C-alpha cells in the first residue's frame, strides 16, 4: 500500500490525483505527526506533501533498516519536485518518484550515487530477474569501489541478462585476491581467488572453482539467481518434515543455496499431497505439476519400474525437475544428465517415503525491441528510455544509435552498422540474446513497422524473452503536423522496390485506391528511385477527384522539419525523398483552415 500524507488543501488535491491513478493508494487524515508514523507501519511506500525537513524529523525515529523501511518520496507544495528521501533503491522510492513526477508533471530529483553515475544500484541489481541478495554482503565497500572507478570483478557461473555495470567492473572466472567482487552463484561453496581473466565487462567466463578453496579476502556482494528446480515425489501421506529434510540435505550435500530454488516440481497426481505442499510453502517455493505422460518421455539416470507401475512414469523427482527447468515443454532432444538447456545436477535421493532431485535451468536471454520514435526526444516513450538503460548490448543502425547515444549507460556494448544491413543486425541481436545477454534492438518510429522487429522475430525462438516497446511512427508524427488525415480507415504502403517487386507494390496501391483508403506512402523516393511515387499517384488519381488533398512532411519532429499540402492534381512528386512521408487523402478528405481532415462519418448517438 502507498500512504499519502498531506497538510494543505493543495497537497490534498494533488494526493487525490495520485490516488485515482496509483494502485493501493490510501489518503491518511489527521496531523502529519500522527499520520506518518501510522503509514510507516502500514505501508510499503509513503508520498509526503510536506517539506523534506519536516518529513525527515517525523520519520527519523522510526527508521530501522534499508530493507525493512518503506520508501518515502516528498513532493513540494508547488508540485515541482518529487524527491526520494528514504529507501531510494530497496524501498522503491526512486521508481515511485519518477512515477509521481510523470503523473504530476514534476521533476524527479534522484540523489542516490548509482543513478548519478549512470549505473544500477547494487540493491537493485538483478531484482527483475529474481536475484536474491545474500545477507551479510559487503554492499557499502563494493558499491563505493564501483563509484570510485576501482577494479571490481563480476563472477557469474552462467550468463544472465543482467543490466550493464560501469567499465571498471570486469567479468572474471573467479574473484581476485583483495579485489572487491560481485558474485552471481547458486553455489554456497567457497570460491577460489585466482589470477585475472582477460574477459571484457560482462563477457562470458568460466565456472567457479570447486569446493574446498579458500575465500578471497576482498569485500564481496553475492546474489542467488533463480536457477534451481527441486523435483520431488512421495508416497501418499509423506510428511512435510520428511520431504523437507530430504530436500535440505540434498541441497546442502551438493553445495547449493535454497535461495536459488525457483520451483518445487512434482507429478500432477501429487498436486494435492499435503506433505509436499507444506514443505514447499515453508520454503517460499511455488509448486508446479507435470503430467505422467510428459514425465515418462524424459530419459533419466535412475528410472524405476516400481514408480512406473504406481504413477505411470518411471521417474517423478528427476523427470519433473528437468521438465520444469526446461520450461515445461516436451523434451525432444534430451542430453545426458539434462535436456536442452536444463541439466540434472543432483540425481535422485530417497528417504523412506520421499524422493528428491535437483536440476539447473539455463538462463533465458532478453531481447527488447525498441521503437525510438520519429526523432524528437520528447516523443520517445519513457519505457523505451528505461529499456535502453537496462540493456547490456545495444544493436542498431549507426544513424539511430547516434540519436540515443546519451541514453546508453556506461559499460553497455554498442553494435552499430549501416543502412542495408538489417538482416545482419537482426542476427546479431538474436545471437547476443541467445548467449544470455540483455539486448536492445532499436529502430526508428515503431520497431514493428518497416523496421527491425520482423527480421529479428523470424530468427528468435522460445529460448529468449522478448519485450516489445512501441514507438510513435512516422505516419503518426506526420499526421499530427498535417492535421487529422488518418481520422478514418487508412493504409501504409512502402514504395521501395529494393526487396519487394514493383508489380506487387502496384497491385497493393491499386487495391487501396479502389477501397478509397487514406494512403501513407513510406520511402516515396530516393536518389536511385524517382518515378515510383508519380506512378502510385497516377493510380490513385484514377479513383479519386483531382482536388483530393495530398500532404507531405519531411523530417517530422526533427530539426529542419518542413511540410505542405497540395492536391492530387497539383502535387509535385519531386518534393519527396527518403526522409519524407506522403499522405494522400480519401475522396472524403478535406482541408479545413489549412489542415487535412478525414471525417470519421459516424452517426453520433442523440443525447
């Protein structure tokens, strides 16, 4: 819940605006001296419409720890600033301040050091991936070393799609003696300190050393990734104590952290077995069930015909762990000790009434398909900016990469290429995502319209997560300049015959002409193509009056933007180039006060 604290009429009005938008927001009545302590105990976050000093004086005696206290954001009386004053990272106050600023039209004043350095805070690192911070981690010295530009090592047993860290954080196979370290591992075994490994920031490196080596002396922050799946079976009536003890012993013997367990997997016939459910619940794990038929299709090291006779599959614990670690899909090409990206790392262990096995899942890569809009920065979606800052690899055409270079955080790798290399860019982005990295593939306008989403998704498969971020398209940007030409049905057609035969394009132009659709022509002309637009307009003229409005916009929303409106009979195709979008109205489109308008022609309901 988010608590809203106000002391003035203006603050209350602003709080009511927030309450209408923010989920689970509650407006506290009464004096701030009593409202803030009450909200501090009841809420996950507090928005205080008081001065920072007043809020701090009331809240200071209540503070216990950064992972226990609610985040607090102060908003000034003029609604100019949203300032996180407590729990910027762990309490979510930085994120909340940005959201409040967006709603109220204020400026978020973020003062935490990581944001000032353009990096991610250690207490937020990997949070969206499910990383769990190991208690006792040396957050302060490691964080200070990162911000001071000192050498810091990052050790990950497997590549996870983590956000970028500054260039002084270097990926190594093991932590180095005396060097601050970040470790992402599901293993609780000591990790050997070894010589530096020549791997670039966040690049692939080898696994951790085996058990028995000494701890390096440098400060360390350790994260437990959600990489493990416990498979479990049990006789009817198995107790939570017996199942839980077997699970704990299996993880401890293998040197695995229970904080890295994501699911407990079992056969669907055991979906309501109280002992298994209670054992999972006590450990905070979700229970996932798998059908006997799917389990039976998975080769395992220790099958049992007795189990097959009882539940219809020769394995429950091992097979369930593998299936769920793989993503619950049919395992078509199993590998020894694992299937696809999943590997069985603890084979079946049994007690009198329970069985347990553990599988490690392969981290999924992350591909963000980002439309950066038509050019103007304020027309780029906030989510696009957030995803750019989240990516450790940015792929795009050099021209577009240059437009957003200031948004790419330090430590991110940029892979830019020139015009005409779309297939190469798509393949590069997919390859990087399949390697487990967080990738942003950018395109102008909307990435799904005549841009990079299609060639990339043709190559992508289920091994990566895809996040689509829509952008303002060239057609929308041009339409807003011209008036309202897209007020009714319309079509987009690219006149570039580089990859599409002209006969196909002409057939499509004729179809929209006969349908009387407003038509937006992308790529209307270039130095090598000068006749296609004239031909397309001639086809439209066969079906539309000569006075049909034709609008054009060059460099919409960018410096040097120019535009004009003519008629189908008088428009000069020479006005257009590759930076121009041409909009031809339907037979119903008119020009009103110098603006193109296509009427909606709805029959508005009478009051």
